[in-house]
C-alpha cells in the first residue's frame, strides 16, 4: 500500500517556482522580440561617436563595437 502525505505549502511553493521560471522565460523572449537588440545597437553607436570624437580610428571603433564599417564612416562624416 502506498502512503503519501500531501502538503499544501509545498505544493504552493512548487507551483510558484514553476510559474516564476515560466514568467522569466516569457519575459526574456518578449524582451528580445521588442528590441533589446535595438538598445544594444544604439549603445554601440553612442560608444562609436564618443570614440570617434576622441580620435579613434574607424577600424578600432569597429573592433570594439562590432558596427558595420559604413555605419561608423557615416558617424564620422556627421561628426567630422
């Protein structure tokens, strides 16, 4: 015969933990879809502008930001 005790507090804790993990996964997925990449690119552009203003080369800026050469060249021309 199988005897098991059911503990409501343990069940609630388990369900909360599962819901939290599911919510985190959904939130991460939604964040990626809604533009975390966009925010990163904007940040890289700001870094590129600052580096160019300090006299960094396009090649160096490309290396530290990962931005396309032509994007950096356009930033340099605008800020030039």
